[in-house]
């Protein structure tokens, strides 16, 4: 696991600076879908399941002016409404706000699920409900027709790092006097049965027969380890007073028996009717903590991977092996020399062959590592543990090729308690005290142990916009980058397309969907879909995919030099021998860059100075061509009234440039990024062009997850270092939950550097605006 936000702050405060318009088509017309059905039908077709119609999301929908059947079906959720609502009708003649380009010539990862962990704390809380209330909770979470349709679950092999009922346990606990058990005679999963883990899985299977399960161990049994201890043991690294390492290592002579231990677990679960279709090699190898954890070297990981696959084959198990199961940063970080660089396990061809997928956790590092690993090794990547409930994060991770998204430890009680988890590096920690004092409030499910009722967070509903509709038959296809406040991810199952669109703005957005160069909808290009403000909406429709013929060709674009915060345009030009309709798009766009899908006109209003390489594509739906344009942005001050992204700083002090992820990827932040890991004495400067001297309103967009307001956290200074204003940061309730604070500042005229100075740390900064 997972640093909780409190843990993140603790690390930060100890100054460990890592992180941790398309043309009207004359050609192919999309076919109309027959009925207004959601996933129920696709799942039944895909998985041979009988079923009923899903009533609550088969109404409404975008209809043609002719009054014909809807061409697109689906639903939307704003979260707060706590419902999956029929798609709104699009007003006739509505203005198109943006175009989503779908490129079926570019297939990416298969969808394999969204769900949560069957950890003992969560299970224990669910079993404090009455049977009827528990069933209601599970149904709301996993039923694809009447609930969110969660379908991917993480089981724990022995106890994980977080449980309600002590002690932590493995499945091979030895009686006094017995020191080893290479025959695994004492193997038993009885504790999982006694603690209702198996019962909970059965309940999930009842309400979602398509649910799938994978499993992770946090440690081998104590006797297989060099220090004969199941929980973690830490020591200071030689020569360091702050950095620790995990003392407990896997014994080299226990690699094979650990592989057989995994086999026995999978076989035991099968006896209960539970198919564990994948295991991870080990949760977070080498984590320097005192909860259950174990170190395995790169060489041991290689040998264990091969041993596991050998034992699986011997026992005719088709179970997959996910390697890594740790942070982005621990896999690889080109900007850091201290990462574990576990990607090195693939230097061994046998390990590369044994691994079916690479599993990631998000607590440290850059999520783009998933995309890079997917491209480099050609293997699926999965988010196997995360506490991030933000549906925007799910969408962005799926765009980075994650095949699944599994939440961690999502049910606590009304106080946020009932868990034993600590980041304290104390080998003799008082676990009873940890259990009394550790609180993880505001998880997805809150169980009130007094009233025996539950409540869920609003995020459940937008998360259902993915899980209710997608199946493992759906493969992601490439699609255009977020634009006009609307992001998207698109999947294809044969001729059926599923698009999830997220509108992060305060206004309704009307969106044209273009497949290749062809507008989607009856009548050809006249149809648009409408996404309400702050909604996640799912659209399904059927369309013919263009056949492969002649690829479009993009003309190269010479390098450009432009001014920061000034608007410049150029045009992409492509030809196609078949005269196909073409669409222009980019999969990633930096702030201030946009491309018109039909004309290929690129508009630059760069927020960041320096050299940028911009990559654009053109597609006819059957193939694509790509061009990269080098743009040099000359630094200029931001005019008054223009939003200045925190990450677009001119200079900074206090953070390690390139050595730490202080510029954090954050799907909820403006421009997709924020500045984090603030500490007293750090500063960021910004270039601002003040046309007229005067008093302006300074807006700072900040987040603070410490649980307390930070008084006088920031001073705003001019180029001479004079304090123009001091700003306090409120408790915003989370590190990704932003609020604006306003303060008046008096500025001289001219293009000048202004500084955001951290008087203290304890906040994230998204952007600032002077107006
Ligand atoms: Ca063509
Ligand atoms: Ca930002």
C-alpha cells in the first residue's frame, strides 16, 4: 500500500522530495442501432447471459429530427444526483462546442474491469450490516443493471497491510516446534472463510456473474523469509539517518515453495467456486514498512516469475501472472537515479515470457509510465491498487492504456476507523493503538455500525458510466485529446462503439463524434450529442468501419517560433488518394493548443515558454499518418485576466528539477497538472504583463488535504522581493480538491516577474489569475 494522504504529507515534511467538424459525409452511413439498450444486451451477447432490459437508462437519447429511433443509447451521471439518468435530447440546431475524433485504425488495450479489493477491513464492515442491507450494498456496487456494475476485484493472499482483526496471517502458519513446511502440510485458507471473505465473493458473484478476481500476497509466510517474520521489519540504510530498507527477504531456497503456495491458494479458491484468473508476483516488493511486506531482489523476481509459471503449467492452471504491482516510479523514472527500476526484470527473456501483464499503483511517479511500459513491452498494464475515486482519473488512466482499475480498502465505519495500518517505521509498533487511532474516512462505502446502514460516495455513479457498459470484448481505440473541457475514452466491440465523455465545465456541451472522417448519426453529420455540466455520459452506437485502402498522407510542417500567450495559427494539410473524408487530431495537447478536426487548423496560445514538440495525426478511419511540429515559444508575460497554470512557472526554487515529481499529473487540475510537495522557502515565479498600474484581484487555486487550514501559507512578492500580499490556505478536504482564494494586490505597470513564495508547505497549487 499506499500512502494515505496523511502519509504523503509526512513524507513531504521530512523533505524527501521524490514522489513521490467534420465535412458532411457523402459515403458510408452509420447503421442505426435497433433498440435503446445499455450494457445488458452487450453483456448478454458477449457472455451468453440471459437478461432483461435495463429500464432506467433506456429512455430519452439523442433522436434525429425525423422522430426515428435513437441512433445512440446510454446514460449519464453527475454524481450528486446519485442516479444513472437517460441521455438528454439535443436541441435542434444546437451549436457544436467540440468534436471527438475516433480513430478505429488504432486499437489499444482490452477493457478488463473496474472494482475494489476484498480486504478484511472492508469485508468486516460489510458484515456489520443486516443481511438485507449488506445485499443492497453489494447490489448497488456490482449489479450491472441496477448498480454500478463493478466487475474486477482484488483478493488478498493471506492478510494484507490493512485489516480489522489482528493478528496478520499467512496461509501457512506453523505450530510451535515446527520451523519449516516445504510440503505445505499446514496450508489453510480457513481464516478467509471464518472472516467472511469467501461469503463476500459469493455475494458479488450472485449480483454480477461476470465478476472476475485476481489476488496479491503482501508477504510469503514467515518461515519462508530470512528473518522469520510475516510483518515488515525495517532498518536504516547504512550511512543514512532517514532512509530505511525492508529487512525481511524471501529465502532463495523458498522460491519454488512460494510458487507452490500460490498454486494451493488458487486451487483452494476454486474449490469454493472462485476462479482467480491472475495473481500479482508480490504486492509492492521491498516496501520499507512494518506492516506485512517482503523484499525480493530483481533476480528473485525473475526466478519467482518463472517458477510460478512452471507450477501453473504443472497443475494445468491458466492463471495469469502480473509482475511489479508497485508504483509508477518504482518501475521506471528517467528523471531519477533512486527508483528501483524494476523494469529490469525484463532483461531476462524467460521472465518477459512468464509475465502476462504489468501492474501499477499510483502513489508515486508519473502515470504516463503505464503507456510507456505498454508500448515498450507490448503487455497489458493494470491499475491494481488505488484510493483515487475520481472518475476523471479513471478516464485518463484508460487513455494511458490501463486495462483495469481496482480500488483499495473502500469500506470503513462512520468514524473512518476499523483498520490497522501505519506508516510509522517502528518495528515494535503498538498495533492495538494503531487500530484505535488510524482513520480513513470518506472511502467509497461508509458503514454506520450503530444504525447498521450504509452510504456511498457520489463518485460511484460516474464510475458506473464505465463499468455498466464495458465488457472484456471492448477494445479501446485511439481518440482525440481533451478539448473545450470535454475528455473522452472510446471502445469498440466489432461494429459497436462505446464512448464515455466527461464534461468538466459549468455549461452543457454539444459534441460531434467523428469516426475516421465520417460524422456519426443518421442523416450524416447533422447529429450531435449533449453532455450536461459536470457529467460523465456513455454513448453506444453501431457504425461501419472504413476498409483499409490508401492511407492519408500529412505534409511536413517546418519549425515555428511563437510568443508565449500570443495566438498563432497554422494548418495541417493531408491528401488521400481515395478522397476519403479525413479527420485531424492529437492524443495529447499541452495547454493552449487546439486542432480543428475538419480543417486541420492548429491554434497555439502557449502557456509555457521553451521548445515543444507537438504531434498530430490524420485518419480516414482505416489508417493514419502522423506529423511532429517543433515549436519554440519565446517567453512573454501573461496579460491581466489570463489564467496562469502553476506548472507554467518561469523559475522555481526548492524543488529538484527533473529529480522529483513536484509537477504532478492530476486529472482534476486545470491543464491536467498542479504543483505539489510544497515546503517552506520554496518559490515559483511567473511572468505577467501588466498594461496599467493598479490594484488587481489575485486568485490562487489551491488544495490542502492536511485536514487543517494553513495560516499565511503563501506570500505574493514582486520582482524586488517585496511582499504584495499574504494568503492563507483553507482546508479544502483533499489534495485534489481545489478552492480559489482571493486577495487584492497592487502592481506596477510592465512585463514583470511575480513570485509565489511558500512561507510554509502543506498545499498544492493549480493556477493563479490576476484580474
Ligand atoms: Ca484512404
Ligand atoms: Ca494547473
